[in-house]
């Protein structure tokens, strides 16, 4: 029975019930019929509610399936050789391919063919420190929220939980959940190509491949800097962003130091890159629960300073496998943990005496830091802004964001500027 038919039946039964109730006296037959009507109404109401729930679920499922089919259709089209040829022609001539960006109907952005997007993602994964170490999810949709428990490893019950026999009091640690919203932030790498170069493009030199190659390198630089040194203002929050310590359970572990004379980045590195500070990070600030799963992330200047530290005239760690001073020493490890070097670093805060800069990070990165990248890389071709110089601007677009999660799994080496 259709939902509309059920409503008509209930309407008739309700009218019959009301007519029975309006009678001053009831015969045995009328009373029996009244009970039947009441039972039928109860059964029918239950069937109506079940049908409404089914319709609601069916509608929700249909909408979800429609979104999936639209996404799949977009991916199918972008995976074809026809769309790839249209994309190459768009870079040369500006003629719009059939498949346009789905974000807005007014957008002039063109979705990058799947074969190019896959190549870009492989390049990013092969050359990015943060995308390999952090909690990374690509191709996400909607408004992302990081949800995690803020309990430290030491906050969980440390004693053996005994059976409750009525005389033994059990203890429990309730999880304290936190949510960190992540809105998609646009990353906009761009390159400029002269009209002359496009006219000279042929089978021997593909300007389209050069544009794509340049954009993927620029995209890597933009994303990696955001994940490393992003300020959190119109950019992701980077893992080297200075976090304050207020004693709250969710705060980060910090090893503090003071820069040598001067307010420069070099002074901060010189004052912070000491054996005592590294030992404090490794064995005091980092919870022992993460000792077996942690790694160092060092900017290039910090790495250079640490590689020059000596103990009994011997480097404290081997900078590379081809520079092995110590017998049988593991390459690229520091105090038994892997070392990852990045050329990107946060913007240096040079404020006198109050400026703080993070110069090294240690911890379980996937536990403490999360990255989300939205699906659908796109590119725009702007032949108007630079027409006076006969150039064309190609601008890529990728949406991403990042932030801290369980920061107790992380230690930052924060250096305060000298008073001078």
C-alpha cells in the first residue's frame, strides 16, 4: 500500500472512530467494532511511520548516490584520452573542454586530467616530508573536522584493572574528545609563459608538459611550506607554528632555549641547536610511549648546525650514508630516531626579546598532525592580465588544510630571541 493510500485509510478509520465515540450508548457489536478500529489505527500508524522512515532513507541514499555518480562521471571523463587532448588544446588556445570544474557553474577553472593529477600526486608524495609522515587524507569532500581524544598516555589507568568483587573499587579514564574544524584553503601556484614560446611548441618541445611540471613543483613548495611553517591565517597551521604552553592537557611539549646575541634566524639556530636541548627533547619531553614511533623533522639550517656538534671529536649523528665517521652507524638517525630534513621553515619572528621561533620538531607525526587535501585539482588560463607583455598566466588551484591533533605526541624546540 502506498503512503498516500495509508493516509486515506487512516482518515476513514479516524472518522469511523469519532462517530462511534459520539454515540451516547453502544451495543455489543458497536463496541466490538470500536476495538477493531482502534487496533487497525494503531497498526496503520506504525506502518505509516515505517514507510516514512523508508522514504527518508531512500531520499538520502538517492542524493548520496547522485553525488557519487556525478563524481565518478567527472573522474571517468577526465580519464579519457579525448579529455586529455582537450586539456592540452585548452592550454594552447583557451578553448574550454567539455568537463569544467564542479565547484561553481560560473568558474572558468578546468579540472586537470586524471593522468596528470595522478602524476602530480606521485611527485608530491615522493618529495614531501609532511605528506609522508602526517595523518594524510586526499580527495576529501565537504567540511572536514578532526576529532580526537586529548588524553595523554599517562592519563590512562596505569594499574591492572581488577575484577569488581564488591570490595575492590575500579577506576576509569573517560576520553576527553576535541574537535578541530578544517575549512578548505586554496593553494594557488602559478606560472607565466610567453606567447612566442607557445607558438614554438611542437613535438620536440611540449610547452604543456613544461607548464604542468612547473605547476607541480610550485604546488609542492606551496603545500609543503604550509604544512611546515604555515601561520594559520589564510594558510594551514604548520607543524613548526609556535604553540603556547598553559598546562592544559592538550598542549604541546616544549623544550625552551634562548638565542645567541642577535635577532636573526641564525642566532636562534645557534642558541637552540645544542646537545643539552636535543637530549631534553628526546628523553625528557617526549613521552616514552612514543619513543619507538617518533622521528625528527629539521629545517636545513638546523640540520647543518646539529651535524657539526661533536662529542669527543665525533659527530653526534651521521649526516649521510657516504659520510660515515662512526663504525656501523646508521645513516640519518639522531639518538636512535630517523631524521627528515626540509628546506622550508616558518617566517622568522624577529621581535626583540619576545619573539619565539621553533627550530626543530620531534615526535609521532601521524599522531600529532593531520593534513586534509580536497579532490579535484584545476587550472585557469589567463591571457588578459599580461596581454601587454604577450604572456599567458596559468594558475593552478588545490584546496588543503592542516592542524595539530594529539600534540602530546610532539615536542617543539622553541627558541626565544636574545634581549639585545
